[in-house]
């Protein structure tokens, strides 16, 4: 990593049964990835509240990835179908509010798609890196910050 | 609101008697049609073999004509015209891309709200009660084989007005005229359609089967609602006779002609003198019944 | 709260690309971390002992292990911590192998990521609560729905293992479709002969409670603890008093009022009847829709002739309640009819085959009855219209099946085999007859199946034509069959004496309703869905509910029987323990803030959310709130994310745990 | 103290000069929604005949959210960092008399048993130049509580719009005097008798009640049928208290900035919100909107007067104008007056 | 108006309803919500161009009567909220007596007289001036000349902005927020006993009126209404600092229509948008 180049922070919300396991597979297959992503494991994409995404941005994430089982593969039958609607609406709203869709990504990665996981996560990291740091969101968080004397 | 009328080319030519009898019957039933202004050919059975967009643009032009005239529905007596108009409207409403292309060609918009009906639906709309009410002649002596052909009932995903395999709507109207619809097997069998000119022998063999089956089930007359079928079933009987000297003749009438007979209209007024197979015998009996009734 | 952080080097697996010593050191400064250390192999016995020792030495409250994926060793470390007195759910894993060391080469940035993941896990574990696994007692009593061969097999297997079984059958007798068959492929042995002993065994089994002419009305509860309501329809005959002498049936004056269901409409039956002579139980039932007494108020001949006074015209439906631990659904199939479809049916009829109006066009089951020695023709080939022996017979396969335009996408699987059987049976009975079979493909996978079909063609001379039949019509006492021989490429017309249609197997009409009662999914055709097509083929997605036979998809007899035994085995596994234990990751409702919008109920795939009334001490209703049935909840948390007031939370993945994780993930 | 004349142009010049000195200048925003710190004189909105802005200017003395101190968690404990009061000087220009009058009212409560240094520092650093009001509508009632369209309470100086388009500047306090001495180049000397104000298009506020009589009734009628259906249609949204120049309830919460740092914030709160008096036990002594609404009236027109000898209201009518369901505080006072 | 009073008197006399939530005249032409409990009260009920409030908000806020139904005067537009409340188990159809007038649009500014330029923006695309669900109705539909729908234009304008312009636009609006939650209180579909913003542990949304806290609140408020908002625009009306909340709400409603062909509050039987799914839901945005 070059000294002064910007490295984005990516928070990834993934389901336990497909994407987390897919990322495990990428690991056991020793598929190299960039180090920017931090995964949060949840039982199902159905569990992912849009507030999680908001909180991630509030806490310094430059980009967010949400990923789960392909439609029809959900361990809990339909969690990802409910999630899909929720995401579509949230994404539309984010866009309208001026939060770049290039910072918010969604994918289906199954437990067997280690390679796809690598492609997805590297793609997200590269896209967000191009956007630069998410200063807009950081700037609205000044009031509670300890003032520098 | 008057019903829009799209006669189509056949009704100006080989199917002239369909047009004549329709108008004559409607006069007695006190209903009026409003012809689509400056209508043009629907492309019929040939355009879709040439160019897909053209095959949609031709009927579409007639749809926009009707729309601009303020019509909300169109009745197309010819089964081919009916099928083309209906399926064009339906497929254009489903495919925005082609719709835009066609609209570009026409420099006009398709709103997709026209109700497109065939002659059977039209009489259903007028009401069989009205036929029964105005009926003057007893046709109970007449066994009728209702023949639908292919195009009238096979509308694909554009809609469904009667069962594709076992239709019965024409029988209901025939029953209203007092004639007896018979049960037979070849109601929706193909007559050979456009092969009439290119492969006459195929048409003859197909037509013969239809005629034979109708006669085997004691039909006195075949009734239909398609000018193409009519020309095959009526005109080709003479050719069949050349190859099969024993072949019996059977008159082939348009549905409107049969209704006209029931209403007591003279055969000439219905255009029944224009058939290849003589309808004189039928008309004679009709006249007798008329006289007897008087 | 004192937290211990344990960083595993996993030999070189982690240690090579993560600076474990540095990571452990920087984690020591995380607020709340009392001890932070690394070790070569944390999952080894010495490693685990290290964890236990550190817990004891430092009085730790919670543990974070930075090692491989939680899918690998979460259980190991939970057990180790538990051994040292820490609740197993106060252990969190930071995955620094699969998600760090194995995928990154750069040591500084990999170590930074490892630290971030550990910090996140530490913050989560601070919000973890001690949990205990959920224990549910198991009622060791099974319900089998459907008394066909699948249901019979499942019931016998479970009962023979020593557990009680309630077998519910909606018809007056058990036996199902198999009892209607003449012979079975590929052995041509008599169906009744092999089935009847099983039916009797069911009847006489001390552990089986047989409820015929009964239907499941409601199912409440969850795995191990179902409460089932069963409607026992009024037979008008008192079971206990009837001795099955059959006098009532003989004397009933309404001999030809109703078509026999068992004979597939090819014979009549009286108003009081048993479906077939070998019926189990051999107790008649009165069909009230045709019985003279119910129509006119007069007759009662059966009552007069019954020596046992077993007729009860006033009998009413009764509702039985049963406590059940596991359910096997074996409701079977029915045959598709080519008649005009009822409104709302997903299937189209066959106008081209005359919508079933031609008498001499019959379906496979009707042919079975015709070929059966106990059937309406006593096994002789007599066509329905005039009773003449058909000399030319056409069999048409795939009627409905594999025909999207008729609403079917699937193959009915058994028709190739039974059509071959039919052709053989016909040729065995009418030696000079001709049998034509129109087929699309011959699918004869199965032991001795292909040989069986070849025998039909080669030895018995059935003429197989590859192609579809476009039309059938009746002409001069013949059925004219028009089709195409696609191999020869010619249209073909056969003037047949009789046509047999191998119509599709479809789901029972009431199957979707039953599936809804059970809370299990079903596919668009009404077949019950298995939990996993490969690895859980007999489980439904609801715990404790299993599938057997053609209720799941078209199946033949051996397949149905194996599936039934498999389902029975699953039931026995469940019954082998007194208590069910499961992870406590389930949703929980905060009743004080729940406003009862029931979005949670809408999104729950398991029907685990119920409505609960909150009343004050005078019994006045205050509000209705959501309640999570912990037996049914599988812990996906979709309700949690959907709840607008966040009144339902997923234990183990509560919002405060996730928030803490998110906040701590990126060091600012 | 002297009176002056200042032209509209000179106000602009003065403001830009003040800004150049590093002061903040606060004026009503052009949208009429709230008060803004402006960056240039062109943003000024000085209109004597406009409706009061939706939000009062109390935000600049008692902000809607304000850190009290900051914290940082570490392995060894929690470190606290003081928040310091704002030292910046501020000129308030064009406030209505009913806005300015709120300042002495608020000062009482912020200096009662505990002296709020954040508030006091802001008041100390401010110069309030109000503008004689030429507006009234169905909801104004300043005259009923002892104020008027030219009341000087809380103002350091007051502008009056003149018929020739210039402004008559009346200095009220020493602080005002000192301030304008610094900018005398923009002022012309004049006498009080030269004050030729423009005529107001609006009549005096129509709502009239006798505060003394109302207070007497409130003293005696804590329980009265009158209160019963008063809160029926109130949605408990609390906007009345948020737009009010004198309402001053606040709540204190900790806000995380990131996972180990944050600030303790003092935020506006409202007695009209259902959680305001809710105890941790779940019990709520003011458990209905009726009780909460009574509290609002009692606090404004009785308790505050009992304690500080001031009415907690300046008659600006903002609460009624903004009320989504049309609850009319002036109307209620008139009804009480008629008992 | 006489019709309304007659209906109300009859309902109150017969005991069909315990009370009627309606409108009464206030100063000038303005009308305010009013609860009629007696026949005398019924005399005060009015329905005019100034009857702006969506009274269905009171279904949850006023105690349910011991016996009898709640009479509710509710315009066709506001009726959608009643439908949504029934869909979401908050009310029962049989508990409400719906008196729904034929509506000839209401004002935008309640203090000014109704005219072509003073018509609420929710009326401009109204399709339900004649209600479809009611127990009693009154009034006649008149032709109303409508001004152009500026809100739609504004939505298009914002949509056309660059990402950073959008951000600036909303930041300027949200900065003003004072966290009074009037938007929530006036919303008929914000019926939670405890809003998540009031949930202290865990903290869902910063309760301080910091810019971040304001963003969080307005974002999540709008999201909770996505696919549920029926467009009565009460939030917009009561906002003391004029944040264009209905811009965001309407944008999401338009999305619900274009993406899922769903209009909130249209039919009691229809499954809600949130809480259901279709296998064919769009997923082009998911990799």
C-alpha cells in the first residue's frame, strides 16, 4: 500500500449460510483479496435492517456491501426475498438523498461461489476507492466530536 | 354508440355476399354500423410471411383510424381480419419497443383500448333474443353444420372468445334462427386456407373431408363466418366433383345469410345468388314456409 | 466486564501473514479486555487449557477467540469456555484465518484487519447475554395423513418400532390408488394380493389408531408438540356395532344411483356401501346425497335389516383432538381429467380429445379396473360404449404431463411403465388385438423397468409410435385417432375401438389447503415441497413434519414405499429422545412496545408468530401483540428487521450486539 | 441616551463592517422559517410588517442541541473533555419586540439556582437590535401580556421604519450605546420628536384578555371541567414548545461520535411529548394530552409568574399559527378570561 | 353540510357511534378537528375546502369507546390511511363508521381563502375525490380547475441533480430540523407506542438535533413509510421548519408504483408491499 493513497473501509453484511460460507471457501481456496472489507455475520439477509447500513456509514465506512443467498436458496425459505424488496427501496431512497449508489452494493453469493465472492468484494473495493473517502457523511458528524484545541 | 365496422378486402371481393347479407340483416334488426374511415388492408395471411413489423403496422393503421374517429370498438366479420386486428393490438401493448417502432411508422399512437370483435360476438351483443323476436320463417327443417375454421377461435395469447377445440357460440346463434345445429367432428379443421391458389389439390382433399363429415352427420347446409373458408368450401366443391364424380353438393352459407333467411329476407337481397353451389333449393323451401306462414 | 482475547496462530496458517503477537498486544488495550494472548494451536488440548486457565486466573466473563471460521471451531471453544464456567454463548469467534490470513499476503494490513475483527467481536460479546439451549419435550405419538401405500408403510414402520400412530384417511377405506390397480409393473404381480395383508395388519395393529372417513382440520403447536384436530365424518353406521355382514348393502334399493368411486365410474354402487370387498375397515358408509331416506324421509330398509342395530341416521361429524409429536404427510395424488377445467384450475382441458365426452376414451385407472379380475368387467376387455371387445386400442402417453400449454411442466414418471403394462395386459387378454402406444420418450429408469418395456414391445408386440396425437373424434363407432409418427415423418390415422389416456398425476385438490393447515410450503402444482431436494428429501421445511409418497411429487410404488420408510425413520429418530434441544437463537417479542401491526407474522416463513391477547386483571382486552412460538421459530431474524418499533429481537443477534459490532469495526 | 437615523443603505454597510470585525450577524431568513447567521448584508431580511418567522431566535441563546462536555473511553477508564462557551460576539438585527422580550424572561430561569454559563455567555456577547413591529393577525396577543408592538424589553436598541424609508434608531441600553458608538459613521443624529414612523397596515392585536384575571382563575382551578376535552384533538407533537421563544425544557443525552468517543448533549425537549414525564417504572403522572396541555397553560401563565413574576409568553402567537390541529392559545385565554 | 349534520345527529341519537371525529369552524374560514359527542355538537360539524386535516390519525390517539363505533369524517385521500390501518391490524372495519364526503379539494394555506392557487398539492393528482369505501357519503362533485403539480416537477428536478447536489439539497433541509417529531405525531401511520427514535437502548437514531441525527431521523422515518405512505402530506404541513418531507415520501410512493405496481391504502384485502414479495421482484441492482 502506498503511503498516502486512500484505502476505503468496507463494511459487509453477509448471511451465515451462503455468503459467509462462500467467503470461507474463498479462504480455504487461498483466493487472494484486498484487505479492505470487514464482514459482519448475520443469520440471514432477512435480518439486515437498513439502519445497519446507515450506522456503518456513520461509523466511518466508505462503502457497504450486503450479500446473501441466491433467490430460492435461502436457508430460511424466504428471508432473502423480503430483503430484496427492502434493499430496492432503501437503495432508491439513498440515491434520492444523495448517497452515491457506488458506495452501496448488493450481491448474491452462494456457499460454493468462492470465486464470485472474490470478484464481488474486489469490485466493490475498487469502485469505492474510485469514489474517494466518504467525507460528506463524516462531515455531518462534527458536533459530537471532541474539539481539537 | 355505434359499433365500428371493418369490412376488409374479402368482403369487397369474393366475400361480397357476407357484406351484403350482414348489412341487410342489420337493417331488419335496427342496428347500425359505422365504417372505419379510409380503412386499408390488414395484411391478412401474407404480410407476416414478408415482414414482421409490416404485418403489425398494416392492422395498426386501421386501429389508429378507428381511434381517431372516436370509435371504441370494431367488428371485423372476416376471421383473418379479426385475428390480425386483435392480435396486433394485443402484441403491441405487450411489446413497447415494437409499439414505438410501429407508432413511428404510422406517426400516430396506439392506445390499446379498442374492443375488437367478430361477427359471432357481434350478434351475441345484439342479443339472440332480438333474432328470435324478429324471426319470420321456420327453419326447423334445416340441419346446420357450424364451421369455425382455424382463425376465428385460435387467437393465441391475444384472447379467447370461445373454446379453441369445441366451440359452441355459433351453434347458439343458429339455434336462435330456429335451424338445427348438428354435432360433428370437423368444426375447427383446416380448409387449406391460402393454399387455395398455390396447392389446390391439398385444399381439395382437406375440404372434401370437411364436407363429407358434415354430410355424414346429416347436415343440409354448412354455415360459417370466414370469407376464405367460404371460398374453399363453396368454390372447390366443383373441382372435387371432377375427381370424385359421386361427390354430393352441399350449400355453404355465411352466418348472416342464415339469419337473413330466418328473418324472411329474399335470397337475392342476401347475395345468395352469388354462390357456386346453388342455394335455390334452400330458398325455395324458405319461400314456401314464407307463403305458408302468410 | 472482563474479556479474554485469544489469538490463534494456527501453526503457520495464521501466523505467517498475521502478526499475532502484535495483534494480541494491541487488542489488550481495547476497553474491557483483561487479558490478550496468542498461541500456536488454540484448538488443541493445550490451547483449550490455556483458555480455561486464563478464565480461571483472570475471572473472565466472556471470551473472544481469533482463529478459523466459526463454522469450524465455534462449538469447540464454546465447550471449552463452558468447561471453565462461562456460558457458551458468551464466546465469540473472530475469523482471522479464512477471512484474513489465507486471503491476504500483506502482513501490516492483514494484521490491522485482524485487530478490527477482534475489536468488533469484543464489542459484540460485551452485549451478549448468557443463554441456555431450548428444551422441548417430545410427545411420542405420530400422525400419518393418508392411508394409501405410503401412509400404510409409514404407519406400520413407526408402530412396529413401538410408537403409537394415528392414521387418518379421508375415504371410507384405506388402500388408496394401489388397491385399484390390477397388476403392478415390472413383475405383473397382483396389486391387491400384496396390499391387502398390509391393510389388515394396519387394522389389527395394537399401536395404530385407524380413523377412516376422517380429515385433518387444524394443526397447532410445533415439533414434538402438535395438537391436531381431526374431523371424523358421519358414516351413519356405528363402527363398533357393525360386523360387516353386508346385508344393508344387498337390500339397499338405490342400486344404481351413484357411480362407484373405486371403479372409477365404470360401475354403480348403492347409497350404503363399502368401496370394495376387501375394504379396511369393512364398515359401510351411507352416501347421504343419494340415500332415499335423507332425500324423502322414508325408506330405512338398511336399519330394518341390520341385526346389530348399527345404522344411525342421526349421526353427526365428531371432532377428535390428538396430541402428536410428528406428522407424516402421505396424501398421494389423483389423476388429471381431460374434461373442461373448472374456473380457477391451473390446468387446461383437452378439447382436441373431446373433453372426455367420448365413452370409449378412458384413463389409466379406468383401464386398471377393466383389467382387474375383481373389476366391473371381471377382467374382460369390454369397451364402455357397447361392451364389445376392442380389437384395436390406442394408448396415449403424456396426456397433460410435460405439456406447458396445458399447465404442466413436469413428467408424471409412472406412465411410461404403466402404459407398457397396459399394452401387455391387453395383449394377454386379446391375442388378436392391436395395441398402439403414442409416446414422446420412453422413460424407464428403474430396476427391471427397461426390460419390462422391451418385453411389451418385442414379446407382446405393442406398436410404439413416437409422436403426439393431435385429435380424437368419434365416427361410426370408432375413435379416430389422428397423430404424427415423427420417426417416419408421416401423419397417421388409426380407427381405434378404444383409447386409453395416460393422464398426468396431479396433486390432491385439497393438498394446498392441508399444506396451509400444516404450515408447510407446496409448489405451484400443489405438491408438498421437501426441505432440500437432495439432502432433505423427506423433510418438510417445518420441523417434525415429513413427507411420503406422491404427495411430494409423482412417484411409483417402490419409491413411495422407500420414502415412507425413510419418513418413518426420521420420526423414530425424533422419538428416540425425550427432550429436543436446540440453539436459543430465536425471536422474542417485547410485549410492552409491540403495537400489533403483525408485519412479523407476514414475513415469517414458519408461521411462528402468533397473536396474543394482553388483558388486564379484570379480563378486559388491552391489546393484541405478537408472540413467537419458540418451537417453530428457526431464527432467521427477518421479523426483527421488519418490525417498525423494534419490538421483536433475535436473541443472539440483537440490535445492540450488531450495532456494537458495526461501531467498533473501523478504528477512526 | 441618543437617538439616531440610519438609512437602509447604511444598515447594509454597517452589517458588512460588523461581519468584517469577526462578529456574527443574525437576522430572520428570507424564507421566513427561522433566524440565520448571515454571511453578507444582502442576506438581511428586515421587514416590520411580516409575520413572525416560524421558529424564534431562541436557538442562538439556547441551541436545539449543544455539547456540555465530551468523553473518551479507553482501556483504563473514561476521560472527560470540557466544552467551552462560545466567545463569539453576535449582532441580532431586526428581531421583533416579542422575540427580544423573551431574553429577559429566559434569563430568569437560566440564572435561578444554577447559572448557565453557556446561556449567559451568549447573552453577554450579543447586541439585540429589534425592529418596531407593524404586523398583527388573529393569533398575536402581545398587548394582553403587558408588551406591545414597540416594547423594548430585551432589546439593546430599536429600529423604527420611517416614512422616508430610513430607520429611526432608539438606543435602549448601555451595551447598545457602546456598540453604535463604534459604528457612528453610519448614523445621523436626530431627536425623539423626529420619529415619523410608517403607519401599520394592521390593527392592534384583536385577542384581548386580562392576564391578572386569568392568573386568578388558574390559581383556583387546577381541576376543572374546562380542561377535560381541551387536549382531545392535540396530537402531542410539541411543535408549539419548539417554536416558542420562551419554552426552555431540555433533555440530556450522550451521543457517540465513534465507538469510544462522544459528547453529552443538551437538547430541546417538550412537556407536550408523551415520554416527557414518563418514569423509568413505566408510570406517567401526566398520562394524557389533556394533562399535558393543562401543564403548558399553567406553566406559562401561572407557575412561572408565581416563581419569577413573569409570564412565560410574549404573545407572538407562533404556537397557534403552527399548530396542525388549530389549538388557539389566545382563544383559550379569552375563554378563561370570560369565566 | 346539512347532510353531514343530519347523518351525524342520526348516528349519535341512535347510538350507532359513540362519537364522531370531524371538523368544526374556527376563526375566519379555518376548520379544526372536532370531536362531536352529543347532538348539539353535531350541529357544529362542517366540511369545507378548509378541512385539510387527516382525521384518521385520531383512530389510534383517542381512546376507543366502550360501546358503539367511532364515527369518522374522512376524505377519499385520507381514507387510504384507514385502509392501511386496517391492513396493519390497527383498526377494524367494523369498529369505524366511515362518513366520507365527495371532496372538491382542500386548501394549501388554511389561513387564506380557497382558490385555484391555494389548493393542497395532494389534491392535484387525486383520484379519489369520490370515495369508494364508506358507510355514508354526502356532497356533490364539482369541476375544479387545478394548477400544475409543482411537487412532481421538484421531484424530477432533484432526481436530475448530481449526487453531491442532492446531498447538499437535503443537508440544507435537514439541518433545520429541530427534532420536534411533529411529522411523526401527525402521521396516521406512525402509530407505534414507542418510536425507535425514543428507544434508548440500543440507540437507533441519535436523538440530538445534530446534522447526523437529523439525517438519521428523516431517512429512517421516510424508510418506515416507504410503500406505506398514503400521501396525505400531514407531515409536510405540520413541520415547523418547512422541510419538504412529502417530497421524499412521494418519491418512494412513486417507486412503489413503478417497481411493484403497489399503491398504499387501496384495498383492505390486498397484501401490503412490505411483508410480502414476488418471485419476480426486480433484482437488477444485485450482483
